[in-house]
C-alpha cells in the first residue's frame, strides 16, 4: 500500500483530535454527576450548583485550561430524547403578515384568496405561494395585487415598495421579500425571548422558506410556561371599557333571544345533553342543569362589577363567543354599542359557595370603533420590568416613549372625567382594567397588576422588552421529553451498543480468525473517529442516532468482509498471501463492489437527511458519518495491520479451521427456481396490497395524520380499553390508548382540536387529560402530572403534537424521499453498470422489499406487542432498507459483470449462477452482521424505537432474499436472447 506513512500520520492525528474533543464530554458528564450527588433529588439545587461553578476552571491540559461553561459548550450535544426538554416548531402566520402589509384590506378578492390559501393544504407548498395561486384564480385578471386597496397602499409605497404600475409578478417579488423580513424579525424576537428566559444551549433556527422556526430547549420542564412564552404575539393594547350597567340590558336581551333557539335545541336532543352533563359536571352544582332556561346568564358563575360583566368558567368561553358572533344576537346591539368588542380576562381562581376553589375568567366589553383599533398600542412601551405593586403583589411596570406619554395622559384624563376604566390587553386577553381616580397620568409610567405569580411577571416583562411578533406564531409541532425518560433512552442505547459491538467482534473472530481481530481494531478506531467528528462539529446525538451508530457496527465490517472473501478466493486460485491481498484491495478486486455499495448507502442517507426532521436527521447524519469513517478504517487501517502481518511472514488465511470450507464449491441453481420465487413474491405483493388498501390499512401515526400523543405512566397497571373509553367521553371524540412496554404505561393518542392552533387549545387538552385521569393520581397535582422534572416516575413522561399542516408536509416529504431514493439508485446503477437491466433488477428487488415490509406492518400491527406505526421513523427504516438491500444486490451484480467481461465458460444462466454461488459467503455474512446488530437494538434499544428497528430487521432479511431471487432473475429475463448468445459465443472463443 502506497503512502502508508502518511495514512498512519493522519490516523494518529485524527485519533488524538477525537480524544481531545471527547475529553470535554467526559469531564462535563463527571461534573454533572457530582452535581446530582450534591443536590440529591432537588433539581433547583443541582442547577444552582452548576451555575455557581460555571466560571471555575475544571479542565487543565497543561498548555491551556477551560471553565465549566467552556467545557459544557464543547461536549457532544444530546437531543431531547436523551437529554429531556421541549422541542417546538412555530408557524409564523403568513396570513397575518399579508393582512398587515395590505393595511387590513377589505378587498373581497384579497380576503377570499387568504381564506382559500388556508383551506387548501398541500404538502410542501408554502402559504404564500398558495395565496398567489388563489389570488390569480379568484381575480381572473380583473384585480391586481398592486391595487391601492391591497398592496399599493401608503405604507408599502416608496423605494423598494409597490406602485400602481407594477405587474402581479413584480408585486410578488416585493411581497416575498417583505414576508422574509417579517420572518427574520420574528426569529430575532423569539431568540431574544429565549435568551432572557435562561435555558442552557437553546437551538433556534429557521426552517427554509416555510415560515417555520424550530426551537429546542434542552432541560426545559414547565410545558405551559414555555409554550406561552413562545406563542404569545406580545400585541399590547390599551382600550377604554364599558361598565356593566351600560351593557346589562343588551346581555338580558341576548339571553331572551337565545332561549328561543337554545331551549329548542335542548328539547330536540335531551338524552345527549343530559348524559353529557352527568359525565362532565356534578349535576347538583351545575347552574345550567338546575335552571336550564337561561343559555347566557346561567353560565355565569360569579357576579361582575364596574368593567367586569361577569365571571364564567373557561370551558364556556367558546360557547359564549359563538353566541356573540351570531347575526340574530348582533342585531340586538343598540347604536351606542355597535362597535363593542367582548374580550376575556386572564384566568384566576375564586372560592364558590361550597368553599371549593374554581377557575374563572372575567368578561369585558371594550369601546371599539369602526376600524377596530385600540386607543393606544403597546409599541409606545420602551421598557418593562417585573416589580411589586403597592400591596406587595407581583406586577409589571412600564415606561412609555415621549409620544406615548402624551397619548397616555389624554387617555387617562378622559377615563378620569368619564369615570371609565382602561383595559390593558395583551394578545386579546385583559390583564387588568384599572380606573383612574386622581386625574390624568403624566410621565408615561404605568403598571400591569393582577393575579400574577413572580414567574409570570418575569415572562411578561421579557416578552414586552423583546418586542411583539410581526404575526401570530402557532405551535404546529411539539415534543416534550422528561429527563428520566431521556436517561432510560441513554441506558438502552449504551446497552445495545456494547452488546452489538461485542457480538460483531465475536463473529468476525470466529469466522475470519486473525484477520477478524484486525477488522475489530479498525472497528474500534472507527467508533472513536465517529464520536470525535460529532463532538468536533457540534452535531446532536439522538436515540435514532444511537441506532445509527449501532448500525455502523454492522456496516463498518461490511467492507472488510468483502475484502476478506475476495482474498480467500485469490488464495484458493494459488496466489501468494501478498498477491492475494494486493488483488483483493484493487479496483477489480473488492474496491468496485465496496464503492458501488457505499454510494447507494450515501444516496439514501443523503435523501433521508434532506427530507427528515429532528431525530431522523440525526439518524441520517450518523449513518453518513459512519459510512465515511468505516470506509477509511476498513480499507486503510485494517490494511496496515495485514501488511505488517505479511512482512512478519506470519500465517494469515482469512478463515478459521471451522469456517475454511464454508460455502466452498457451493453450486446451487438459483435461476432454475425463479418461477417459484416469482410466484411466492407475487403472492406476497398481492396479499400486501390487499391488506394495505382493502382490509387492515396501515396504522398511520400522528406524523402522517396529525394529532397529539402522550406517554403516560400510571401508579399501577391499568386496562388500556377502559382508559380509552373514559378519555373518549372526556374529549367527546375517539381517543386511542395502547400499552407501551409495561401494563402501567400507555401511549395515548387523540386528534381533538388538532386543526386549531394556539396556547389555549394546548392547555385545554392537557387539562382534559389530567381531569379525566386524576382519579388514578390521587396525590398528583396538574403541574406534576403535565410538567417534567428529574426523577419523575408517574404522569406524562413524553408528549408530542403534530398539526394538520405539518403532517401534510411530513407525508409529502416521505413519499418524495422513497421515490427519490429509488430514482437516484436507478440512475447511479445505469451509470455504473452501463445497462438499464441492472438498474431495473435492483429497483424491482427494492420495490419488492418495501411492499413486503409495508405488508408485514399492515397485517401485524393490530396484535404485535410493540407499536408498528407509519411515522418518520418508519420512513427512515424503509430508506435504510433500500440502501442495505442494494448492498447485497450490488455484490452479486459486480460479480456477474466481472464474469461476463472475463473468460468464464458456460451459458449465460450458468455464468449468473456461478456469480451468485461464489459471492454467497459475502452476501450472507454482510446480512448476518446486520441482523446481529438489529436484533441487539430490537431487544435492548428501548420500546420507543422497537417498531423502527423491526422494520429494518424484516427489510434486511427480505433484501437478502430479493437480491438472490428477484434482482438477478429480473436481470436474466430482461437481457435479450441476442445479447446472451453474443456473450456465450465470446466466452467460447476466449
């Protein structure tokens, strides 16, 4: 081998760099372990301990030293599934941005186009492009985007803006730029909010041009608080209010009008309403059940006063909002109230007549106007601080700009004179509505007080200082993982890695003897390089990423297997050890097969990386790095040991006494039985299609259809069927509950309000889940049930949400990923083998494998003891199967090409059979090592990825079968008789 010294130099240098980079991870983990011991089970104490040593030097290398903060920033970053924390994807409302750019245009074509763009969800097509398409379809050329009542308004005119002469295409360019600027602005606001929140190592990034922003907060635990912080638009407004005596007559009139319709509805379906009331409320306490003839007033659970019209239960707010929006109720508004705006206050708690604490919200009536604009906007606030009011309660003080101070003085003066109140409204929620008792307030200083705790005032001041978002930000996807669940994943991953490594090493020694030891040394170095690269570039390690590392154990020895098997063949042909090694490492030896096989791996891994998200990206990245490092170590490092052995004149046979005659002179007619294999595979395909499309279908997970999932741990075993029925009643929609591992742990899935976005909906779902299951947790509060913390044993250990829009994108990406992988492999094999028949045979085999795996999942998901859902993990498994299935096929095809170009005698079918038989040891060995590591992951890798691993396990076994009995027969059958005759004739003449 040439340049052996240079390779040794780079290998040693690379190893030293890897050890250096990994040292930070080891040191950081030791410090965290010390912190846990010091703090016991107190996470706050642990955090304070780590903060106290953040600037202390804890690593001294002699030539330099590092503080704990520096070490922590250089360690391998763990994903949320290993570290615990919160991951959300925010969708910035492009619809809101467009409305703002148009100055809330009333143009009917414009507004219909906005609605059509929202209604017509398509995977991977942005809202902005859907709006442009809808506008073109609705306007039919009669209305232009550059109309003065749309985008050619005063705020968008000027340099770089929109003028009346512009075409729609030109306006689109301007709007796209303005939308990008809004998304960038939102990104900066969110980053500033997170930076002030104080989470360690947050990850915030824009996701292409989708208007989506990914936020990962490792270690974050307060679910509702984080979502409120991220999703709040921070639109601060100041409105004058009506008093209850000014609105009371209208409310009475609305109640009388509602009696005529709501009572009739109740009489039409008495059983449904009565049963629902009995399930959801205590009928003795329910005013609605006791009286039943006042649809609006009976929902009032407390009297109002001043600006407060009344107190209501949060669960009734949606119903009451619906009442106020009804046209027959709107026409009852007197002229002086025609612009009234009904808004709810911040939830608070009161004690009812039975001394029971209940949650209520206050109803306010704001003095609106024709344009629905507030008296003053929060943009005048220049500074906000969390403080305490005169009664010592947490509050937020605000300082306004000079112009804002003038408007504030006028507003407070008017309120003082008219004896009205001023509502301080944040994101359409009234936080307080104080009166003005001492005349106009000058100086521009004000205060927000109410039912706050200290963390709420800190967060409120934070969002006000960071600024408002240019548009609403809805959480369309979220994942919450508890730290205890993350540690369990780490333990499972470590166990599977160690066991997998041990088993692969044992097999290589058993089968290849001393050469196997060399392959194992190269494998050990490969793992060092892989982790070193991840640490050096700050890549994130996830649970699927650990699965990728374990798979790398199988692929890392794959190249060695191909080389060793070739070397054995050369030794049997009478070559010396040195000649056999040189030949096997040559292009016409094993290198061509290795390159072809790994290129297909790289193609599928790259496609998976492009189309995958979150942990799946981590899995793809680990695979790609593993391919590169395993090639280097298998080809170069193992070769160094082998060459040293040759120079020492030691015996090296690439086998042991037990395995030396395995698969030698094996001669089976694979082509002869192709009719039976075709028949078997056809039956499999028909059964699979029948099950998928007509019988069982597929168990589509929330990634594909949208929904929410909760991994819930109970205090003792429960009946999943009973839980499912109870939750279905509580949510008034079907809820699925499946056992996850042990009988005291369930995976709960619901599609309740999944098309509705917003913090309030997310909290409503959490509260419904807790209320429905609270009888199983007599000593667990809502916060302890929902939020995560160290040492958590029961309650929600993990939760996730996938909105309808993002599920469409995931599904579309999945289709394109699979089709793209097949197309890429087809094209590569055409280039490599110069004949389309090879590509057709390979793709036919891979398509067969994909259908087979889908069929198994369709047939078995109802009764298997682990989950077999169609989700992103499953698509990752399918793409991995495609890559590894190609491995076996390419090995056989390379030998067929070699024999066709060589002087092998016999008919075309005999040449093909000889190719299969002489490569059978390679095919089975590479597949066997993969099966070993996949079985290890299946048994020890943890419940959450068991279905993912099972798909790959089935795929590898089926892929081995298809490379022998599908790909090769298809190749034989598609090559013309004339070409076969020409090949046979050339071999006879040679």
